[in-house]
């Protein structure tokens, strides 16, 4: 298997009103990842990311830069760089920008393995 270097700073970003910008950095087209998708998200004041649960996926969200409020089960948690959250099948979370600096998130979505 060949090693693929992905230039994440050169991948075009897509803007989503109210949800900042995002770029897929891991997928089938970029490196042959057939079932896994990873994105980077950049949020500014007023932006948020809705990580909606699906019965067939697991998700990992990692805060690479900045501060955020993560809403899990209707409870708010203030977090900063280095924090992460795991979402099992059908679990969801909302991440709101908090703080002065831009917020950078890594979001990984992987399929649930058959039982």
C-alpha cells in the first residue's frame, strides 16, 4: 500500500452559513478511504457545528485550536484545545465557537462494524 501525503492547507474550503468553513481531508477520492470521512472545520464567533447521529456511524470530534461549548444531552460543556468527544451510533452534539480566537475542529466519521 502506498503512503499518501494530504496537503490539508491546500484543500479548498467550503463555506456554510452559520457553520463556518470546512474541508474534507480524508475520503475515497483523496486517498482511497472508502468508508471513512474526515473533515476540518473552522468556526468564528456565531458559528456552530451540528454533529448529527446516525445509527450506522461512530464520530470523533477533536478541538485543534480555540475554545468551544459542546452541547451533549442538553448539557453545556466548556472546552478548549486538546478536548475531544466521541459520539456512538445515534448520538449527536452541537459545538459552538466560544472565545476570541478562531476554532479549528477535526471531525472523523467511521461506519459501525457489523455485530
